[in-house]
C-alpha cells in the first residue's frame, strides 16, 4: 500500500514538472500561475516514464527535464550582463526550490507588513535600538518558517551547508550549517541561503526611499538561495567571516587567474598589493585601473585597504571607490556577471561567510564564461584587537577561539587545520558540479535597479526575481523573472507570526502604523489560530480565559483596539 501511494505521489509530481508548472509548494494551490504553462513543452510517454523512475529514486532535478531536450533555440545572449545566456521565454522555466522559497518569502513578508516596521526608530537611542533588533529577529524567524514550509511541502530533505544568522548575529531561530530541514523528505538537496539578506534595510524599507532615490550602491533587502551538486561539494561552513574577491574577465584570459589566483590573504598581509590585483583585472579586460569600481564594506577593519584605494584614486583618475553598509551579495553577483555599461565592478572586502560561499558557488557555474571568485574564512574576532578595541586592520583574522575551532573541525574535518592556520584558499575549483539559485527582491534594489515586492491594486502580490544556473547543456543562464501571487495562494502563511511575537511588536512605539496597515489589509484575521488568539487575549488581560468563551476573547481584543483579530476561526 505504501509503495502504491508513493508511486502515485511520484506520478502527480512528474505531471506538474512536465507541464512546467511548479507542483504545489503549499497545500494544493499552484505557486506558478497558469500563464506559465506552455503547450509546446509536453513530453513523450518515454520521457514521462523516465522522469517518474528518477523521481522515485530521489535523483530528479527541477531542471532535468529541460536538459533532456534541445532548448538552444529558446535562449539568447544575456541582454543585461556580460556573460551567460537568458531564456527568450522565462515563463517556460520551472521553479525549483530556491525560486519557490525566495519568492514566497518576499510576498508573505509584504503581506504581513513587516517590511519597514522599524521606520522612525532611532538606532542611537538604546531603547529604540533594542526594538529594532526585536523586529529584525522576528522578521528573520518568520522568513525561516516560510522556507521550512516550502521545503517540507516540496518533499525535499535539505542539507543546509551554510546559512546566515546564527553565528555572527546570534539569531536563535535561524538555519545552521549541517542542519537537515525536513529529514523525512524523499528528494535530497543541498542549499546555501539567507532568508533575508540585508535585514537592516528590510525593517526600514531602505529608509522609505523610492527606487529612483536609491543610489546604485544600495542593495536593499533580498531573499536568496542556491542548491545543486556544487553546493554539496563545497561543503559546510559556519556563519563567521570571509575575505572575498569577485569579478569577471574575458574567458580567454581566465587561465592566467587559475594558475595565479587573486588571493585575499596577500592583500590582507600587504594592502599595497591591491594595485597589482587591480592592474591584472584591468589589463585582462583591456581597460585601465581608472575604469574600475571597487566595492568594500564600510567597516573599521577595512581602513588600511581604504587608505590604499584612496591613494590609487589620486594616481588613476576615474577609479571609483564604493563603500557599503550592508548587502554584499547583490554587488558580488553583479561583479560576477559583469555590467554591460559603466565601470567594471570588483568586490574586494570582508563580509559574511554565508554570503561569500553563496557567491563563490554561483561564480563556479559561470567560471568558463570568465567569472572569478576566491575567499578565505576568518574568525569572528577579526573585528576586535587583542585588548577588545575595534580593529582598524585584519590582523585578528585568524584569532579563532576554542569554540570556533571546534565548530570548524566538526563541519569541515577534511581541511579545518588549513582553515584555522590561514592556509586554505577557496576558489571555484572547490566547487564540483552545477549550481542554480535565485534572488528575490523584497525591497527596492539600487544595484540591479529592480522594484521590491509589491501589493497590486487587485490584492495580488508581485515579486521580481533574479534567477541563474545551467538549465541546458549549453551556457549557464542568468535572467530576471517575476511571480504574481493571488492572496489565496499565500494562505500557507497562516500562523507565520506567533501571538507572542505580535504582543512584542505591539509595544514598539512606531509599530502602530504597521498594525493599522495590517488590519486594513484583512490579513490579520487569518494570521493566527484560535489557540494563539486565546494566548494573546490572556496576555493582554492578565487572566485565564476559557477556550470556548469567544465573546470574552473578542471583547478583550476590541478593548485593546485589536479589532482586526475578529475571525471566523475564533467563532
């Protein structure tokens, strides 16, 4: 009986894949609109049978069907980037788990009005700074739950290789390296994700700026994920720091950078070597150093590099230095894919290890096109001197404490000694196999000039997304796409926020605006189950309430001006 049940489950999944309509990630509702269906993509009986067998064995990949057919006529050189192809009809490309999870996360976070919930709060005020941190933690937790539901509903057992949140930021409810999400899933996958990349920009909604007001350097907030064999081969990494270099050169010049890679360790030891690295990159691209744009984080630890770059600016007219406060991944990806116009982008900075591993793995799929990436893993102590002061250089990069050493040994027994001794350089050659992924734009994004997720006038939600990976046996692809969700397609968001989190949020001074919007949207009525409503009413009244006493619960919520909680579920 179990075998028969599994067979029909596999058959149904295969049908959805073959129609290029994502099988339901949440309940039985489609996450991909009917418009994504293309009658010309039907498969033969033989193809269907083969797909069913591979699905049953757990070896089927979301794009595998497309690889079995000649889709070359449906692709063209990228019109947005220097390298890669793009599909002529992006609506024909199935959504894998990375695209499903990231777009759904962007839509739901907008639906429950968490974006911009900290607008008006002053980070310099200690009390309000704590409130900002509270909002950030709740947002990260909600986004994690959305990912979990997407993974579970897709019948995937996801091995998390690297994820942001737990190590440096201390977010308790976040994915951790080596964790398996939904271990009972029948489709094994490996992933690197950051459920909200740029949380500071998320909770302020890029400080309330419009897309036109954003500088090209402002990354905003995104939701990102990659999966594939390349992720598995790269292996685990804790949420520490990494020093990375990301850019692109013509593929005929790539070999010189394989034999002599751009090693961040050399410029950490001697920042003057930056000039040599920039000269190599410029020469390979047949331009001058003055035609480059160099991106690094606005951190005290980067002071030595910044000083060298400012000196080079005087020597090479036109050299542009861009310092950023947050959001390295959009810059990394644009440096890897290459801009069609303007300055040639080079990212050369210390950022989070998850973001750097994400970018390295992505660059590996585009390596033969000329994408370059290399990195070193650093200790969390890179920001501090031995006497506890804020570091103005990178001398503490390998000051791993005992806990960090144990964690690296646990996650990477094969090369932990090289990492903690500063002898391990990660390059694209450490990534064996393809990688595919996505970046969903939650807020406006200045780097790619894309609008953030939005609620349309008809009540639907639109999310723009950058997708990338090798779809066919030809060139890897990178392209923009969009997803539109009807409200009922997001019903899986029920109970994403707990009553306890809502109670915490309601004490935030600037949160009343968020709450009024939430009530107006009608979402609040479906955001909680009866048990959570009772809990919230009890917390507000400081009294025990009988579960069946709906009138009392409603009165308490109304007295607290929480009329949006009135729900058919409550009755």
